[in-house]
C-alpha cells in the first residue's frame, strides 16, 4: 500500500506539480506537445487523481485563472505564495 501511495504521489507530482509544461519540450512545438500521447495520458491521469482524491487546482493554475479573469489582487496573492514556495525549496 505504501509503495502504491508513493507511486501515485510521484505521478501526481509529474502531472500536476508544474513539471508537465511546454518548456520541458523546447524542441517540440506547442501543437505537437498538446497532441502527444504521453502528455494526453498524464493529463487524463491528473484529472482522474483529482477526482478520486478530491484535489483542487494548483496555485499556478489558479494564478492563470485569476489573470485570465482580470482578478489582479488575487493574482498578486497567488504569485507571492508561489514565490514563497520556490524560495523555501531553494
């Protein structure tokens, strides 16, 4: 059970933790990246895990949403939280 949990956490980190981004695949254009079978499977897995474990959106996703909906105060708060997390990791 512990191994299964650790595996799920690792896959979830890869799918949700901001690691699955276009920047990782600089040699691939955006359209090709989005159509990649592995990328699609990871996205599907991410959504399944979110539903199964009732996990919300990441700070980065929430920041993107706030910017898109022009909620700049919220975006600034989320940006600061992300910066604080990054500073704690380093």
